[in-house]
C-alpha cells in the first residue's frame, strides 16, 4: 500500500513536471513569435503595398529596408543626412525627383511616410531592374550603383558579372545580410 502511494505521488510529480515543461514551451514559442513580430512590424502597409506593386518589387523587401534603415521611425536622420523611413539622401532624392518628373515634392517631405516610401520604392525597383537580383540591388542601395558596377566587372568579386560572390566593403556586406534575414523573417511571419 505504501508503494502504491509512492507511485501515485511520483506519477503526480511527473505529470506536474510535464505540464510545467509544456507551459514553458508554449510561452517560449508564442512569446518569441510575439517579440519577433514586434521587431518586424507591418506598418504603413497602404503605402508599402501600393508603391511596391507600382515598382514591381516584393513588399517584404520594402518592409525589410524600412526596418533596417530607420526601424520604422519616419523622423530618422542618419549621421550622413539621409532622411525618413527609407533613408533617402538629398542627391538621391534629386535624381529620383528628376526621373519621376516630380516638380512638387521637396526634400523636407522625405519625413512624410508616403513620399519617402514612394521615392524609396522607385529606387528599389530601379536598382532591381538594373541589377536583376536582390544582393546586387541592395548593395547598390547601400554603397551606390557605381561601386556595385565596379565590383560586378571585377572577377575577384563576381564570377559571372551579375551576382556578387563577395562584397568588398564589410558594412555593405553586413547590410545586405541584414536585409536578406529581414526578408526571410517577414516571409515566415506574414506570408502564411
């Protein structure tokens, strides 16, 4: 009889332990997903989806750029003066403004989410069309088209002249890696 009570007591402790483990796993999984979604939000979706579609680019690429560039802070200013959600520099703004034939928009409007996303998506679409792949396009977004064209023509950095096998600027390589990881996370979180 004592043995049966011990077995029941051990079984009860074992079941309680399993419940604690299950609860811990449940909280860890959903807590982690909640944290990841908090770190990778879907904001400004009306503008992102509209201008991504107009420029034939993936909306998750746009979200990844906004997350990486400004952390969704529309008033962000970089240490080199880039502005807004997608961190548009003034000379880049002037070039996009010319390409769009936009006589109205002023550089201070890069703090306005819709205008910044409109200009940033145009640039992303242009770069993707020019380079044909995300890595080269994002390297150009970060380091400039001229640098990427030089790297693509150098067999040390590109075997086929289309894809970058190596990015010689570590900040740009890190940036491209962050964008790719963010795109992957956005797809995993929101695509299904």
